[in-house]
C-alpha cells in the first residue's frame, strides 16, 4: 500500500519521471491507486478544513 500512496503523492505534485510511472503501472493495480487517491484526497480536504478553522478562530 505504501507504493500506491507514494505514487499518488507524486501525482499530486505533478512531477514524475517516465521510468517511475512505468514501474508503478507494472506493479500497482487500479484498485490500489483509486483507494490511495481517495484516502489522500480525504486527508487533504480535512487538513484544509482544519487549517481554515484554526485561521478564522477568534
């Protein structure tokens, strides 16, 4: 699962070499990528929500 998370994080940043992309495509299933993407997207949304709540708290 760590490899899928790593691949999704690289995709979030938008920087990935073609060699790394080919390696990920060979060893990861679409189900792993989708699951990692949903989990990390959820974490990102929650982190933004918490950050906004902290910055706007009086």
